[in-house]
C-alpha cells in the first residue's frame, strides 16, 4: 500500500466514522464579532465560573484547593484611572475606576496616560501572584490593558484561571463613553492573548459606580481622586493590611494560623499528593513491565523488559494479548509524561524516576494517611520528616520552604510581612511550575 | 475559515467536511474512547462557531483548530480524572479497543504508539510538513521523518499481514 493509498483509505474510513455536522453544532450561531458585555449569554461561555476541583482526598492540587476557596468570594481587580496631582481635573485626562473581576483579584491605579502606577492585591490568591516582586514591578509603568493581560496570564499559569473561566470588568469613570473605551481596550488585550491559546475566556463588562468599586476594594471615599489615592497608598498585599495594631503575640498567632497551618500546609499537602500520584503511576508501570518480562509470548531472548522489546523487537510478530500489554504500557508512559512532564521512554529514565521517588514510595501508605487527615498538630509533628522526604524531588524548593519555616514566628509587623511575602512567593513559584524546573 | 469567520454557513459546511476526519483522528489519539472522541470533536466545531470572530484572516487556520482540539481533549482527560476517584483509576487512556472499528484505522491503533499516531495524523490528514510537525511537537525534523517512515512501515506490514 502506498502512502497515497493509505491516505485515501484512511479518509474513507474516517468519513464513515465522523457524521455530518448535526443540530447541536449548527444551532450554535457563528459569532462574527466580539460579543459586548450587554449581549446575551449565547455569545459567552456557558460556564460561569472557573472549574472548581473536587476536594476529595486525592483529587486536585493546591491550585485547585485555593481556587475552590477563592471562588466563594466575589473578587475584583480594580484599575483606577485618575489624575492624582492636578488641582483641576482636565476633562480629556480624567478617568474613573475600572474593576476587573477575575480570580485572583487586584487593584490597579492608572495615571492620565493610561499607565499603571500601582498594583495591590485584593485577595489571598493575588497575594501569592504578586509576592513575586519582579512580576509586581513589571505590571507598573505599562498600559492598563497590557498590565491586566499580564496579570491574567500569570493567573492562568498558576491554574487559577482555566479554559471556560470568566473575567468580569466594571468601569466607573467620569463618563460612560470613557468607561466603554477602557472596557474595550482591556477586553481586546485579554482576547489577543487568549485567542492564540485556543482557550475560551468569557468577558463581561459593566459600567460601575464609585460606590460599587469602594465596596469591592473595601475602602470608603468621597471622590474618585480620593479613591485613587487610597489605592496608591494601600499596602500591596492583603496580609499587610490587617495587622495594624497587633502585638507580637497576636502576630505570631495570625502567622501560625494563616501561613504555617494555612499556606505551608496546603503547599506541602499538594507536594505530597503529587508524589503519591507519581509513585502510584510508577508502581503500575513497574508491575506491568514485570508482567511483560515474564510473559511467555515475549519475543525477546535476553533483555525482556518493555523498553528493550520496543527497541529491538518492535517489528516482530506479537501475540495479540502480548501486544495489548505493550500498548497498555505505551499508554501509561504517555500518560505519565502528560501528567508530570517527565519522559520514561527508556529503561534508564524509568529507573531513574523510580529511584528518585523510592523514599516516597517506601512510605506511600503513610502519605495517603496524612493526606486524608492532616491535622495542624500532625503537620507540625511531621514537617521536618516530610521535608526530608521531599528533598530529593523538590530540593531547592523544600530547602527554601524549610528554612523559612525554621525562622519561627515573626515578632514584628515587618517580619510578619517579609516572611509571609516570601512564603507566598514560594507558593507561587510552585504553582507556576518554577519550583520544578 | 476566513469566510466562516464572516458568518458564511456554506463556508462552515465546507470547513467541516474538509477537516472533520483530521480532528476526529487527532482527538482519538488523546482520548482512545469512541464516545469521548465524538463528543470532543463536536465540541471543537461548536467552539469554532462560537469563536469564529477570534480567527485572524491570513493566519494558519489549521493551527488554530489544532490548538482548540488539543485543549478540549486535555480538558476531557482532566474531567475524566476528576470524575473517577484516584484509587479507582487504572490509567489515563482507555483501552484502545474502545475506539471505533475501521480496517486501516484498526491497524493504526494496534501498531502505533501515541507519538507515531500524532505524527501520522498531522501529516496524512492535516497536511503538515515534517518540519512543521517538529515545531509543533518540539522534535527535530529528522526525528519526525524517521518516526513517520517507521510508522508507515508498521502500518503497511500489519495491513499486509491482516
């Protein structure tokens, strides 16, 4: 059979397998222009919130847990446009507020040139993203639509914003026309990025009033100028805003609750869960490889492992049952690569991966037990041991996390802010895959 | 695709007719399950109609569709993982015999690994050149060429034997 004949035959067969376009497809209108916020839901995503993962013992990673928690609250990304220092507002240079509702949430203050001058987190998820100070700096000094898009991209990288998720934008400016103009440019910025990824992100734009924005940010202001100033002067992180007046003991208690038994525990649990899943997958591959090696139908004479058979006997006639085992192993290897980003397409690479997780494997039942009932007490008791376990596979990351944990409870507001920011930064690093590079 | 993006139903009909085989075969490589493959293929075209305005005239329409098909396939795989508790999961991919039957299609699913499948589908059905496939899959062009040749030989041999 020639290549041409193969193509023809394949097209014929697939032509029979795939039906003509049916009613379900054709009933979806072809959308020829970007839907405006006021347009009916038919032109927007059917899904009205980002996927919330189940919080069963084994399902999801920390990004899923954090997203699940954060989704419960209305979140706001506020972009405040305003003329800050002019004694008289010039009509052409004066804007109001832009609220973008996305998970996470942050407030952006923008000057009369539409450049972002300040960014502040409005919820814990944004704290995690913005704790990377380099990233935070990169969001300022650029046009609002560029800054908002960059923030949305980082949220997507961290797993907070997923395909089918929604971005709601409310604009409150000195005129509806200005609001709409701003909404359009932010929407365009988001669409420009996400359309190239094949992701579907729905966009909802609304003209809002100053009061609504104040509610979202949690401040009070009598004018847009006052609101802009409040946003510019507020600390960049939510955790830095609610510690005023706390004494050392109260700071330590807050840190223990939110960071030690909140952020750390979630991060470590997510790492353990990933290790547990990898060990399960590797054990399954190992067991199947043993089966393949012991199979009487294995065509190999000496090296009978799956990888050697694939390498030296791939063209051999294989018994169908044996071929199916080989195909199952193909699928397991592809699945492992897909889930964890590691190729195990040679015996050496498989063994290397297995050895890396051997320490985790030895205590996998213990890990499963922790994952189902990880109390704060148990966490404190076992943390050193867990860091030792995780060191082989997350070396740099766990070393930094461990060092931070060892610093103990902060005694001053400055220490609290610095340690919490660092903890958030490490968490963000893990979520965006930086820790596992 | 450009005409479809302007709302031309006839153009969409032609687009569907020309691409459904490639989309379906590509999706099968991920999902290995007839029902899921049919559902996701349908979703790809619904998504195309819904987001036609995002397509930029003059750009590679295949690449745009390819990305949508890949994302939706991965979404389905993730959904499948969430629906089944971990301790009940056997493996991500369902057994290959859950795919629909077809002579050459059957031979392909028996003989090709996941990467060979993808390369063959992209070249034979989507019309991508080996260099383009290498860029898509982050493989050297030479590797794509040799894997493609090997895949064809496997298919031909298995076809002759059957």
